[in-house]
C-alpha cells in the first residue's frame, strides 16, 4: 500500500512496511506479509501504530492503536478487525484521533481576567 492513499498530512512516518500488502486481496491470502510492526506515524507525542496480531498467522487481526506520550499500556484507542476492506478508513480514523489528541479541549467559557 502506498502512503498516498492515507491522510497522513503533518505526520512523520517513522516505520512503513505496508508496501507488500494489497487492498485488492483478502488478508488471509497475504498472511506472509502480515507482521506485528507494519507502520508507525508520529503526530507530536502521539503515535499511530499499525500491526497484525499474531504476526504471520492466517487468522489474525489488524490492530491499529493511538498511543499518547509513549503510554503503551493505555492507548487512546484500539481498533481490531480482520477485513482488509476496512483498513484505509480505520487508519485514517486513527490518524484523526492522533491529531486531535494533541490539542487541548476547546472550552466555551470566557477566559477569566
């Protein structure tokens, strides 16, 4: 998969091993390409981590997580699925979460002097 099909935007790709995976083929037919560490994209202190668990197993699942401030024990979100047709939209959703998690929540209150 080419990076250009994702909405990476301002993210910094620190790992990319998705080139051998094809959206046109079922994930079960590509299990030799499916490993635990497929890609990582950084947005300031937030990481979109993409992998397949268990790696190299035909009947595994994609796991896409957003990790904030390196806290791997408490991901902001985890998305698990095996249908490759959901892959691009799931990655783009995780990217939007990673971007928005880097900004403070907006308040409707007026600032106090």
